[in-house]
C-alpha cells in the first residue's frame, strides 16, 4: 500500500493563478480531509469528506473548493491564489468506527503564493 | 466547540532524561480519541500514541506513555530515555468518533540536548 499520496510536493504560484492539489489513498478509507499548517497555528481543517459525493467545510474553507467523486481521490482546488494561502497542506484519511481508528497523513505540499 | 491547548511552545530535555509535554482539551462529547503526533523536519506527521476516551488505562508505546485524566480533560505525553531522534514538533490532537475532523493544538517544539 502506498498509503496517502499528495502531489506536488512543492509549488509556487503567482497571485490570481489557480491550481489543484492532488490527494489519493489506497486504503479504501471513507473519511478524507485537508488541513493547512501555518507557523504557530498547528494544523487547521479546510474541508473534509465522509464518503464519495459528500463534502463539508472545516474551520478555514474560504478560497478553497473540493469534490469527492471516488473513494480514493480528494482534490483541493485554489480558484484564485492569494499570498494568505502560502502554507503547507496536508491530506489525511481514516476509516471510522474501529477501535484502532487512526488518521493517516500524506507527506504534505508546500505552497508559496507570490 | 472543541479546543486543544498546548501551553508549552518549546521544551528542552537532556538526552536519556524524561520529559512530559502538556495538553488540555475542551469538549462536551463523551466518545472521542486523543492523539499525539510527531512532526520531524521532514514534515511527515507520525502518530506517536492514541488513547480512546472510554478506556481508563493509560496508553503506552515503548518509551512513550500518556497520563489521561478524563475528568480534568488533560492528556500529557511522557517520553522516557529521550533520544536525539525524538527532537521534533509534537502535536496533541482530538477527534470525535462521529467524523474525521481532527482538532490540533498549536504544538510543542522539543529539543534534545546531547
């Protein structure tokens, strides 16, 4: 199993550009989510999904869109990048309801918006 | 709303000594999980230890153990026989059993002194 994969690892965007951060998992997990990590802020939830076709907003959703057409993939779209979106982005997945349920994290994407 | 507080932004410990990282949380839920994640310079989020709220026994994983005080909403991490490889950012995290939304503390940076 590859676990949770994210692409790209690094990205530089100009203000106003759009892009999609990719996230895929091969563990057949129902739950997937996106977090951003900023210095001194810990990780904050952007969007999450409890299954294919179902998404909801987290703590900091503005400026981001998501969709979940398959169990495996959960892309994060930045429609018009802003310098405030400079951050490290993590995707996570888990399978709920089991006693040993844990979230698995991807390796992260470092995004810089100039 | 649930919150997680880590009151120690940075800590240092001598190699081979024991160190305790503090975490408190606030929730009205009765069924939840608590986690400690380690984030080394590689940025990867690594699960250190997990505690189910319904279990009274404190979780242990080799040199890592927790002191879970449910009534006080406290969840501290003890690292015994500290090693240079333990140097990292440590995040305390909370998750309900209903969904995959994880609430993170702001982290404690742990330095190991040789």
